[in-house]
C-alpha cells in the first residue's frame, strides 16, 4: 500500500540543524496581495504545497499570471481592478480554508456570480462565518445548507462599510473582512478577538489604509478604501506551525538538540513556545530580527529531563490553535495531569481535531477526558508503547498524520499511518526532514 507509512522503531538521540518550508499563512497572503498589486512581485521560499498552488491557480483563473522557477515565484499583478470576472467562473480552494475564506473578501465586487468549491474536508467546514459579515457589505451568498461549500457569491459595485465584532478569534474571518473593507466606501471597523495578524502587518508594510489599535483583550481595526498596492517582494520565513512537529520531537526525546533556522516567531503564532516553556522544555531564540513587520529567529531546542504538566491558560489558545494535537503528545509524557480548555475551535479544522487528539491518545494507552471544548490528559513519564496502532479515516488532515508520526518515533510501538500524501496540502517536505533527523 503506497499511501501507508509504517513506523516500527523509536528515533535515537540527535543533534541537528534544519530548514523548514515557508510559512503557509504568509505564502497564501503573498499570492493574494501580489495579485492586486501593480506590477511584478517576487517571492523566495514560497511554500509549494497544494494549498498555495491552489491560490496561484485561483488568481490565474481571474486573469493574473504567475510563474515558478526553482525557489522563486513571480506574480504579474494588474492593480486593484485587474481581475477578469467571467460568466460561469469556478474557483477551487482545494483543502485551504485560508484561501477559501480570504479570497471571498476580495471577490466581493465581482460583476458575475462566482462559484467557490473545495475538497471533501473543506466542504464540511463553516463558511457562514465569512459570508454573514461579507453580506453586510452588499454582496449576496448562496451556501449549501446555509453553511457549507459549494457556495455562490454575487458581488456588488456599491459596497458599503460595516462595523463588525469578530468573536471567534478567527484570523481567516478577520482577514476576509479587511480585504472587503479595502474595496468598500467609508470606514469599516472590526472589533476582533486576538488572532494571528499577518494580514495587518502586510497592510502596514504596504502602507494600505488599515489602522490597528491594540487593546488588552481585542484589536480595533479601521479599514478604508485603497487606491493602489505596490509590488510585494518577499523572502518567506519558515513556518512555526510546521516547525512545531520537530520542536516536540526534540522535547520528547532524550539528550537531543535541534536548531531550526529563520522561523517566523510572530507573537500571535508562538503559543506553542509559551506552552512548552511552561512544561519545562528549553527553547531559546537565536539571532532575532525584524523583517517587514514580522519577527524572525533561529529556534534552538534541548530535550528536558522532566516534562511538567500544565493547566493551560486559555489566553494562549489562539496563538497555538494549529499546534494543539502535537502539544497533547507532550502532555502525554508529562509528570501529572494537564488540562486544556476553550478549544471548541479545534473541531472546526480539517478534521475534528479535539476529538482526534483524544482518539490518538487513547490508542496510545493514555487516559484522557474530552468535553466539547476541553481535554484532560493524565500524563505518564514512562510511557512506552509496544502494541500495534493504526491511524486512518481522519479526513486526510495533514496535522493528524504528522502528529501520529511524531508519536510513533517518540513512544515506540508498531504504527500504520494511512494517507501519507495528506502532508502535500501544507508540508510536502515533512518526511524528508524527518528522515534527515533520523540519520
């Protein structure tokens, strides 16, 4: 079975330096901003995953050309009104919630109805969370079950600004409204629960009319209509969500060290660092610098002798929302009982990840108690698996696959992990890096 990965041996101690693929969130946003810019934008280290390639195909369908050559990608933008809207246009977001939700905010002025589709997993996710605020601008939407893909967007040339309260801590929802606000007359105001802020930082770097007032518990964002986006040349830093798997592999190991180069350590994304430090993992930043508003550094990790349990502060959730599956593995080996709460958003991902987190732990023999938004994990510092474990039917969620690989290498047992091609959506080089660390 070529699409199955079998792991039968634990990883030995290691001391390595690695490079991780480009940040997915920034890669997709770079494609979208560059498609609206006037002129040719160039990116280096763009993540060439299925999600990012879907973004390039989407702008190609809208009349914007792109070209990939080795480690460099060019997008030939035609300005804010450069999209060619045609009859019967279908945009395929594949597996990418970021692409699917953000691009709707840009397509809000389409002159013809546009159909947005996605794969089986994306088609089960909630798109009403963006269609509802976007409809307030003056666009109309028809969604399957009033919630899911496929959907149709009917744009408007008379877009009005809105006031909106974003309560979920969804950067995708917030970014979609920002893109729409940039097309609308007047000033759009968002009161947004804290979430990753790559869109706002890019707007600031590009000198777009977006002002952010940072409050203690939320951000107030004011957006006005834009006239021009300059070209965006960008050297994409490494993705901390992808780096998280190797950070945890080191944290769960013995006498191991790892350095990951040039990682985006944006403080809206480093919840996993804060959580693991509280659990006793030694993590330091080397050579920190600021790049176009983003913080970048090398991350160095050393295996701790003891892992401490944690009652995880909910305020760290939004900064670690994509990393909790692998964080649960650290809790499985911690000395004591760990508790994570306020995680209902995990079940809105590619698969119901909170449920899958409990399933993986149970298969490993780790006691856990799950509610609709929390999990309690009873750690076992001496955990050593000797049985067979099979992971399948998880909606091809790339993070379920990668978490299972880290568990197999860290705790032992004989693992059969299906759908290994699921990593192509976000991290095609994952197994290549794993194999390098194992050498």
